[in-house]
C-alpha cells in the first residue's frame, strides 16, 4: 500500500454545497453543523443533481455543511465550547 503522505494524491475535487441546498427555500438548516450528522446517499445525489454535478470514478468528495456559517453567527462563548465537544476530541 502506498504511503500517501510521501507522494500525495491527485484527483478531481467535487464540492457539494449541502448548506445551500438545504436552505434554498429560505429555511433554516434542519441540523446543527457543529454536531455529528449523517447525510443519505439520496441527499448527496439530489444535491449533486441540483448543482449539475455528475460523479466520476476517483472523485474526491468535499462537503460544505454550514460549519463556518454557524461559526460566524455564534457568540464567543459558544465558540469557546468547540474544543470541548465530543466531535473534536
């Protein structure tokens, strides 16, 4: 098995903007981007279709889930709790 840290990887990056997809009708996100949340294959496929993305073998999938939106809208007190969340330990 190759050591990717020594050689790197190369591929096509595909960004799915799930935060925009789920709020396209002006609704709030139905999940907290600061907590563990699963997305179904149907969610990913629907988002990709709305963005005009067609997956190819070897694609590197990147997801925008709204973490930074939540970060910028939060108080400093809320931001200070992030290192203590189970998801970041």
